[in-house]
C-alpha cells in the first residue's frame, strides 16, 4: 500500500512540475564579464538543483575519505572486541562443562582485547575460579592481583570470590580478610554475613558468630531452623571452653529455657557437669528432661552417671525410676538403671531381679556384666562364669550381625 501511495505521489509531482514548466515563461540572466548568458527560468532551476546535488555528493565523498582511517581502526577494534567476547563466552561454557584448563585459557585470552572493566573483571574472576579448581593456587592469586588495576565497582565481586575460594582451601584468616573487605563495601550483604559466621565457628569464636546469626535471622538471610542449628553449634563451642564450674553455671542460666531440654545441648552439658564432679546436678538435669519427654538416649546417659551419685541423690532417683517403671515396664534400660541403683545400696536380691528382668526384655552386655560382677563379689563363681560366657556369646552374635 505504501508503495502505491509513493508511486501516485511521484506521478503527481511529475505532472505538477510539467504544468509549472509550461506556464512559467520567465528567464534568468547569468553575467560573467565579459560573458552574458540568458537561460530560461526552468533550466536555471534544474541546473541549480543539479549543482546542489553534485556539491553534496562531492562533500559527502570527501568526508568519507577523511574518515576512512578511523573507520578502519573502529572496524578492527570491533572485530577484536567480538573475538574477546566470544573467548569469554567459550570460557564460561568450558567452566560449566568442567574443562577448567580451557576455561582459564580462554578467559585470559579474552583480556587482550577487552576494554570494558566489568568484562575484564568477569574474565579474571572466571580464570581465578578455574585455576582454583585445578589447585593452581599461585595462578589463582595472580588473577586476583590483576583485579587491583580495575575500578572499585568490581571489587565487591572480587572480595567475595576470594573469600569463598580461600574458605574452600581452609585458609580461614585469608577468607576472613576478604569477607571483611567485602563488608566494608556492603555491610549488610547476606552472603558475606553467612560466610563470616561459618568462619567464626570454624575459628572457635562463638562469641563473634552469635551476633551474626541473630542479624542473619532478622534479615531473613537464614531460616529459623538454620539459626537454631548454628546457635547450638556456637553454644557447644562455648561449652568446650569453660574452665571452671562457675562459668558453666552462669552460661547455663543465660541459655534459653526452650533450648535446655534439647538433646544436642543437654547431653554435652550433663557430661561437662560430670567432668567438674557435679554428678548430682547432671542427674537432676537428666531426670527433669525425662519427666518432660521420655528418651532412651537420656536414660542411657543417666545409667552412666548413676554409679557415681551421692546417697541422697541415689535414693531420690530410685523413687523417680520406680515411678517411671509404672509407665515403661518394658524398657530394659530403665530396669538396668534400677538394678545399678539397688546394687549401689547393696540390695543384692533386688539388683539381681532388676538385671534379670532387663535381660528378659532385651539381652544386653551391660546387664550380663553387672550380674557377673555381682556374683563374683558374692562368691558365686559358677553364676558369674555363666554370665561372662553369655556376654561373650552376645558380643560375638552382635559382631556377626554387624558384618
């Protein structure tokens, strides 16, 4: 449709000019002494138009001729830039394919003709990653050093990449320096906060890790479940560093009540109290936890500390254990605990009945060993030998089962 309109328009213009030329009878005189040229006005208009067209063509040609060297340079520069971008593309593909040597080679190749600071930074970071994958750490660090010449806009990516690769290499101090540099540029960067938190935990610095965990949770950088796991890891590191009972007690009082009954925290705390010879306190914590939620893991730990309890705590525990027995009659660990408590009070008959009841529910090495030791102390070698033999047979059966 447009073509038809243009064609009609041209024909109309031609007709109009033809009619104008027929009507126009004027003339023009061109005087160039000593010459005098007389032309029709129509011819003069045609010559003027042709002169303008020729002049424009000549000037246009001269402009193109003068710009030709610059155009050649621009074309060559564009050609090299295209080759550099293709090399960077090939480097990215090779890295994703796991061909790290080719990735580094192509990334370095793209640097020769690349002008953009962002593209040069991307190539150097890609080359550093590829060198790290091949464990050529010297070349990796040289690629990072080359980034010093680039503007500050690319330094955040550089520091984060350094931190992650150094962390992977277990160079925690270097990784921490890189993270610190990244946080100076972007203080609330979630990735930097996460990495610093992990570094602090590995460096056994829980006091520095805990504020980071709180900040990450508030900014929704980690979920509540993740925050709980990281907090527990930090608390356990704190627990390992206590040198006296007062520190442990003060720390335990500050711990959230909801976390005190969690097995991952409670069991190490109980063992720490036992190390400080506070076995009665350890048992109290276990009893309180078992009252809230029955757990074989906690019960096994209570069995371990029962033999070292004071007489007062032992008597109190007997009452609690007998009360538990009404609800957990088939728990062989609870029967074993009652047997140990009776044995500590030299109630031989009661201890024997509890140990034998435990064996009837679930044969265990601990029950056989306890009965053997008790019969030896009572000068009943035959009975002791019978349980020693039973414990050996049970141990062999358990060994065969695991294989």
